[in-house]
């Protein structure tokens, strides 16, 4: 009985940690959007997207409002968006998106993680060529005719689609991200998230033990407070 309780407690804390990380991530996205173009989501598409994504991970409205209010204050520090590139074990390319008020601290921490887990932090351009930046929209599938939706969205820049039991994923080029976002809003579809992601153009296969070693580095990076997203080209 004790072991079952401990296992359940571990899962509960892991879920809370994941939720807290998501709230922090989208809180930073909200802050960056407010600093760039103001606190009104009606006139700030990036803020509108950040709020939408925050709601998609069940971030409470009062926390969203607090993040907007805090970012609107002149006393709140500006966050810088920084992309770090490096290689993990076995030549796996890794991109690390960060939002930080102290790039010196952040690059030191990112380098430490790479070094600790047998990777190496690279220079700008050393890894990014292995990836392509794409718009990724997650849409609730309920009540949506997938085939009809695909035909409609191709004219607005949709390049690819994927589907699972509950959601439809629409992929666009970086250039068509804003156009697709506007189109989905006009069609009043339930968009759970809208993000620009780095997707690998080629993937490297590894065995199970190698994958475990690589994922230790990825997990360490993801747990860092300044890190927003981690991308890799491991198959």
C-alpha cells in the first residue's frame, strides 16, 4: 500500500511540476508580447496568441491578467529571446529557445548542462541549418470535418496535417504563420495552441541506451527556468 501511495504522490508532483513549468513559459511569452506591442490583445496578435496558448494549458485567468499587468509596469525587467545551438551525445543536434533577463547567466547554465551530459554548446549557425521553423496549430477535432478543413486551409498556407483522437495539427511555413492564425480566428475554430517551432529536416537514429543518455540532457535543459523550448533531431 505504501509503495502505491508513493507512486501516486510522485505522479501528482510530476504533473504539478509540468503545469508550473507551462505556466512560467506562457507567462514569459505574455510578458514579451506586452513589452513589444502593448497590453491590448485586440491590437497585439502575439499577445492574443500567448493568451490562447496559456488557456490551452489551463492557466487561470487571474494569472494571465497578472502577467499582463506585471509586464505593463515600467519596473518589470525586459526579457530577451535567445536561441542557443549545440550537439548532444552521438551528434544529435539540439536547439534551446530561452527567454531571459540575464543572458550571461543563461548561457552559462546552458553550457553547463551540455557539458555535464556529454554534449557541447556550439556557435550561431552550427546546428540551426538542421531545422526549419514552422507554424504549428493545434485545433480541437470535435465537430470538424477534417477533409473539408484541409481543402479550405491549403489556400491559406497549410503545408501538412496530422490528427490524433482529439486534435488536428496544421503546419505552415514561418511566413504564413500570421495569415493562418487570422484565418482560423475568422473561421471561429477552437485553436488550442498556435506556435512557431523548429522541426528537424533530417533525423538521426539511435539505440535505446543512447536515447536515454540524450534525453537526460534534454530533460536537464527543459527544467532550466530560462528555457522555453528544446528541439532535437533524434529519430
